[in-house]
C-alpha cells in the first residue's frame, strides 16, 4: 500500500491511503494499520508517523513529523552500530529496494522489529520515499518463552525415566548373578515401562512440531470408532482396573468413518487417561452420529467422568500448552495435541461439565471419505 504524503500533513496524523479503486479500502487511514508506519520524503524528512509507530517507539507523532529519519528514530543494531548510517538508504547502492526485517534497538534498549522499503521513481533512480514498518517484539518473545518452557518441561520429564533406565541397567550388568529371576524380571519390566515413557515424550515433541508448522499428516483409513473405544477400555481392565469404572454407550447405525487410526487411538488414549487420572467415579464414553459445523455427517465421541470437573475460568485454557488440571503429573501437552489432531481431521472438540459434575470432552470427526469414493 502506498501512502501519499504532502508537506501539509497535520502533526499527529497521517494522510489517507489511496488504493486506486473504489471499495472498503479506499480512504484507509494510516492510523488504522496494526503495525507502525513511518514515511520519509526524498530529503529524509518524516511526513507520516502513525499511531502504532507512536505506541511501539514511545515517540509522539508531533515530535517526529518534520524531523530527519535518523534523528527521530536513532536505531542501533544489537552490536551498537547506528542503523541508518550502516544502511544509508539515500546514498547507498541504487539497486537496493529496501531492508529485510531486523531486530533493532531504540534509545533505552527498547527492542523493535524494523523493515524498510526504498521507493524510486525508476529503477536505479534516486530514492523519493522511504517507507518503514515497525512491529513490537512481544509476540516473538512469547513464542521464545513458549519454546523455552517446552524444552524445560520435556527435559524434566525425560530425566526421571532415563535415570531409572540407566540405574537398573547398570545394576543388572554389575550384579547379574546376585539377583533372582523374579528380581531381574521386575527391573527389566521397569526399564521397559520407562523406555515406553521416553518414546511417548519424543512422539509428543514430534507431534507438537508438526502441529505448530501445519505439517501434521492424516492418513485416512476406515475406522471402527466403537471397536477402538472398547479396545482402550479393555487395556485398562487388563491392567487391573475394575470393569465397573467404565461405561460404554454406542449408538446404532454409525456412519462409516475414514480417519487416521493411529491418531484416533492417540486422541482416545489421551482423553481416557485424562478422565482416569484426574477424574473420579464412572468414566462414560458415548459414541453417536453427529453433524459437523459444516452440517456434514460425522461421528461424535463424548468422554465424561464424575470428578470435580474443570473450573469455568479454566475451560478456555484447557487445549493450550502446559495446561494441567491437577498436580497429578503429566506434561500438560496431551490436550494440546488432541486438539491439533482433531483440527487436522477437520473436526471439532469442546470441553464442558458432565451431567454428574465431572469434566466432559466431546470431539466430532467428519466422515472424511476419500475423493475416489465420493465421485460418481
């Protein structure tokens, strides 16, 4: 978008932008832009300094308009070099068209993301206008903090099983003959369980990476959702949990479902583990036909328990990273991954309060039939 400037610009304001065509964008004011906008003319004098630029730099528009660009925005790079002297937009190479975004410093150490475009009337001609975009660094800092927290959480979770694996294997190697067969079996079973835990954590990391980058692949195959639910419940009862702890309700005439069976198992596993670990009483799993937001045919699964439930004020954060409903362990990544998998299938997931007071999670997956099955 080109902002037309003139010497008659009023202090504290920027002139409206002209799009060259009628429509909603015609007459857009520079103060409407979410990013900071600074425009300097052919002499380097600032002719536009919008409201976002004032907020980001803490410089009043009235103090910036009419001043030289280098004076109003004395930017330095992280090595302490004066940015305008280094880039030299007006006296540098005539082939340059601008500067890519960089993290720079204002006086006092305030960080700001800066990019610039050099506008020339003709290729190789003199610069007639410099357009500078400013963005705050808060979003980048939040992302960096999130990544640091993820690394710290996973490192903490990995330390315990790896320490156990190392301790038991070192003990067995050093004192193999001193242990009975039952003792050896117990230690090897512990090593096997801890190795599974490490594998699960690494899988969670890979899933998060794919979800964040939009590269989570869904390999659709026919899925029997009712059979998948019963299989998960059976694994809990084989592990010693009372069968009365679970109640499975499956509606008749479920639509045929095409989804990624491994990822469906991952969703069911996380939701059931969440209900068993953090909930109380009977865990109820219902499988029913449903309509998606787009009114397409699908299958819904509802998992509810009879525990204390999730506080109303926390429900908006349930599917974010590191949310933990209690202090009973876990990385706080499971529900974030669950939502990413459901979203990748084009489905939806919600959280609420069950009829008996506990937490209730409900996800809906569209039928998702491959194109070759839907073509006439």
